[in-house]
C-alpha cells in the first residue's frame, strides 16, 4: 500500500497524512491529528448540477438533501443529525457545478458510530417515499429564500447569456416547478440518478481524527469498502462556455440593492493545468494591486471607482471566466468607456513591463512563507477542503497545491494575457440605472444584452498606457526568512505588562504554535463614540474614512502578510493587527501616524459618505431573518441603532462635523490592548510606553465605556414588528437570562444544545415551515440568552409563534424520555465543543480577546461553565423551562415580519407591542457592564 507518493506538508504541521485507494477505487486521505479532541470526515463526489437531466434542473441538489433523511441501516430521518449533535458535532453539505460535498465534525470518541452512519449515505440510502414531497418543499424554501438575493439573481443572468449547449447554462438550485410530478415517479428518478452517478471511483474521502493511521485505515476499510464502484467516467460536452455569438457583448442588469459595478470578463481555458505555476495568481496580483500608481489608485484619484478585485469568476472542466470587478462611483458609471480603457492600458503595461522574474518570485516567496508557517484550521474545514483538493491536485500536492508556485513560464503567462483582449471580452454592468428589455427565468432579473460597437472594440484593442499608471515597486515589508523565537512564556494566560490611568496592555508570548506571527488588539473607548445615533454614524464614517485613507500606504504590508482591521463597537473602535512580527510595529507606527494626520479630502468624504448611505439603504434588501437579527441587538443594546436612523443623521453631516467629532472622540479615551504571539514581554512593555506617550499628546485618560443592555425581567412577552418587503415571513423569539453567571451560561447553552437538532427536525423537516430554521445560544453584552428563529415562505408570524410555543411546551416530554446515557452523552458533546482545542494562533488570540471583553480576567470562563454543565440534571432543565419559557406571557422578546403573501393570515398582535423604539429603550431598566 506504500507505493503512493507522500503527501507534502508544512514544517509547521504536526499531523500525519497518508493516501490510500480502497478495493472499490474510493480514494481516501487519512489524517492522524493527535492534538485534536474532535474528528471530522468529508466525502466529495464528482457529481454536480452539470449532471442534472435537462428536464430535471436541481436533481443533484435534491439528491444531496435526500441522502440525509435515512438509510436502510438507520431509517429514522432525523437520526444522523441528532447523533452528530448529541456528540458535539456539526454537519452540512453543498452542491456545486461538478462536485457535491458532505462533511461533519464530531467528538473523537464517537468517530466509528458517525462513520458507520455517514458511509450508509453512499451505500444504501432509503429515499423514503413519504419524505420526497417534504424535501421538495425544503428545496422550494431554499429557492424562495434567495429570490431577492442579488448574487443569485445576477448568476442566473450569467447562465442565460452563455452558450446554451454548455451545462453551466442549467438552472442549478431546483424548486417545486422543476421537481414536479408524482412522488413515486420522482423517487424512481432519484434512485436512477443516484445509481447512474454515485460511484466509489469518482468519490474522495478525507477522515481526520486523533487515531493512528493504521487504525483509521482499518475503520475506513470496514465502513466504506461497501460503496459500489460503477466505474463511472465523466463526459461533459466539449462545448465552449462562450460561443462566438456570446462574445463582445455588454450585459446590463438591474439589481435590487443600490450598487454600481462593472465586471470585465475574459474567456480562458480550464485552470487546473496551471496550478503548479499559478500564472493567473501572478497576473491578478498585479492587476489587483492597490499601491500608488496602481489601476485602482488611479481610478480612485479620478473619482471613477472605490474598489477593485481581479481573478474572480466561475471556472470548471473546460473554462475559466476570468473577471476584473470594479465598484464604480456615479462618475465611473457615466464614464464606463474610460474605466475599461484604463483596465486595458494596465493589462498592456503588464504585458510590456510586468513579467520580470523578481515580481513573480516576490509573490511565490510570499506563498512559500505562508506554507512554511501554515496555521492549522479546524478539523471540519480541513477535511472538507482536502477532500475537494483531491479532485484537482496530484497526490503529493493535496495540501501544497494551494501554495505551489514553481516558476513563471513567460510564454504561458503571455498567452493568458493575450486572451485578455477586447475581442475576447464581455462587459457586465450591474446598476439600478441599467437599460433593460427582458427578465431572467426563475428570479425575474431585468437585463439586456447588446453588442459592443466595433469602433469601441478597436479603440480598446490599441491602447497606449498613460504615464500615471505604474507597476508596484519592490515590497519593503517582506521579511526574507522569518523565524519564530524559542523564548518560553512566563505565564499560562495573558498578564498585564503595562498599565496606567486610562490604559492597560495585556501580553502573552506564544510557545505552542511556533510561528513568527503576532496578534495585536487595541480598543479605544470613548463616551463620544456612540451615545446617540449621530455619534454612532460619525464614528462609522470616521472608521471608513480612515480605512480608505490607509489603503495605499499599507497595501504592500497587506501583500506581505501583515493585515489589519479597524471596526466600530458599542464603546468605541478597535484596531486588530495580524501577521509576521518582523514588521508589525513598523505597520502599527504607519497606521497611528496616518490616523493622527486625519488629512481627509472633501472628494473622498463625499464618496465614502455616499458609499455608507448606499450600504445602509441596502440593508432593507437583506433576507428578513438577517434584518431581524440586526434588529435584535438594536432593540436590546442601548448604544446600537437602526441603520435607517443613523442614515438620517449621516445625510446631513459635513467634513467639518467629522473633524469636530474626531477631536471630541479623542478628548478622553480608555485604551485596552492585547499582544499575543511571537512578541517578547519587554517589547510589549516598550510598545505600551510608546502608546501611552502618544495618547498623552492627544487625550486625557478616561474610564472604560459602559455597555448597557435592556433588562426584560417582568416585561412579559414583548412584541416588535418590522416592516420588510419580502414574500417570506420571519420570526425570532429571544429569552434572556436574569443573571450573567457561569450557572446561567451553562444552563442556556446546554438548553440550546439539547434542543437544536430536534427543533430543526420538527419545524423544518417535518412541518416544512421554512429553510432557515434553528435555535442559538446568544450572549449579548456578556448576558446569556437563547433564540428560536424561522424564515418561512408558507406561514405567517402568528402561526410560526404558535409552532415555536408548541415545540417548547412539548420539549419537556422529550427531555424526560432521554435515557441517562443519552443525557450524559449530550452533556459531554457540548463540553467537548466548549473545550475544543484552539487550532491556531488566531483562534487562541480571539478567545483571549473575548475573555477580556467579558472581564474574564482569569481566562477560565470555559472551565467554570463546564463545571456547571457537569452538575446540571434533566430536572434542572425541565424546571427552568416550566418556570421561564412555558407560559405565553413569560419574559421574552418576539421580533417578526409578515411576508407579502401572508397578510390574509391571522395577524400577530398584542397589548405589549414596542411601538416607539427610542422611548422603549430610554424607559427600560438596564443591565450595566
């Protein structure tokens, strides 16, 4: 069995990998991970919507759904989901163009039971006749959920405007119309499709677990050798994605959200053949550059664009639709010809002067460094990713293939650049102002296809690059050979290393992950940040202006693996720096100096303001359930506001208002920071002193800002309706803990863990109320809570609330029927999730930072919550539910919206409605933190 090549892995990867092929030709990657307390498995099947029968769009997707709903060996439709949940895991699946991926994670001790159940999907699925119609409804709900999703709507136009003989043109999702017919007939078709396409020889399995390879091999052989090998070979049509008649077109699309963008698309060959050299990655690296002189920098200076990305677009067995996507300003949209001219000029610049070996080597060495110091990802993500990679890369490159960049073959790169030409181009513009004449099927997207005038194509074919456009300089932020330092940490958790009036810096040297990287979090609290909607709008504007102002000077640092994020929160703003430590302080100094300049221009102010207003107005087009989630925090957090309310304030603000706000913001601030990674204690202390000195120049010390949360105690069942224009109804029911103690955290999280799979199975699978159905443990401002949510295409909010109430009322009986063994297993499953090992520096740093936000200064909240979970009995859970959740008048918040097609159904009304949000929040009792 050892004749297979060795899988090449990073020096920083503790896992062991072995490739195998079972007797039925199933390709398997076994991953031994002794540092994990979770196991995971993923099966990638070489079948996707390209394989759908012409008369049955959505069949591959429908089959993916059906495989979860019982097998001959485990016939109960909810058994698999319940087993995964009970043992502390997660599971999901997706159907793509040419592949379908099934994956899950689970407590390591339940690995064999899970593999037994999982393998049966591919051996003997039941295709229960009674469930065919039910799951058709789920497909319809999923389709309905995305009817107002602009990504899906634009995607459908793409499908309609390619070569109709190419399988990409098929409608991929499916719905009740495409899956119509007698249940028995559909079942027969499902079975036929499964038997025709699901075969061991086009499947790849990845299993990750804390077990020796030899043991994993034995287990996998035991459970997966039974998958039938039907010797399927794939034969997609040898048709181009774009025939000549689909080229040189301008496609105009009207979106629902207010946006203006153009995609300049070029038809290229399939890209798997290039993975060892990645010429397109290199070309995209130059086209997408954002430093001074770059294409985006120039377009911004001219007021034509705000954003640019290169290299996107769909790809498959015989095509890559290479896309340069540009977010346009109003001026840019009106001067589209000029924008496209600039793009062709920059492509010409790359052709003439961009193919220097040092440029390619710079990008290749960055990828090589990223591979050498590759940080581990969760077992679930690893299994899913590698099972797909097995379809694209040679065995030795299953991991390395993503990073491999051997050499630049000039003729290959030039050939691809020559295809980025006017005669091989399509333009796609997405804007409300588009001129349209037809509607796309399924999503009713208005669009128009017209030929680009020959004269225009000729102009674009013979451009001369203007002097203002320049290729990037050598990158000063690249560290030649970064090395992690061997110094050990002096403490098991972060400790305070610099403290004074108004500031505090925590530090911990990492000695576990051994990467030369660091995470710096700096949070600035100010009472002027978000006490009112006006202040909140100004703070958001300041953050966006700052990010925009920093783009050019920091871009090369980002390319070199030094990233940063600035974001507003209830009390102020946070700066998070990540990446290689060699130049982290250099980047921090640059950011601080630029932030102090505050040299904002009127032109960029107007642009960014318009951008934010557009983004806030687009919130009204989001999925109803997403809008309700946003409204939940707005309703309960004193310093959170509706985007529409902030937009009212922002519309009237001037550049002077912004400058005044920034001055007021910094008048009195409180700084809390965390430095974790390859930083020494002395370096962090010195950093603390410099930060303290900087602050003393611009600010006076302040106390930490308070975060207030509405207290729902003794408020009864509060209702708040949101008016949302959508065909679906949606509802969120939120129960709040009366105290923020480890006991309550344990109780609420265990309650959610115990209920989640049953709730999903009951309301989604059985009752078919909608596609978006679930429960969640939701702490707000350190306060535990639990939510139940549904978005439904079929049912109005009143019936949805009744269904949720009925579920909660009946759940006590379900808890009573759980055996002691199941109860203990459920608790262990959740404990395992809570105590899941940190897989990398990022996960560990986030946990420490969240602990500081929770004032968990011992960094042991996980352990204290687990100790409380251990004590909880079924009786505790039942007692709590009877006391706090059984009555329809219990303390809770119900947020809902009524779908356009449900106005005739009985409405949800109460004497306890929140009518004026501002008054409600001002008058409500609050928890203070």
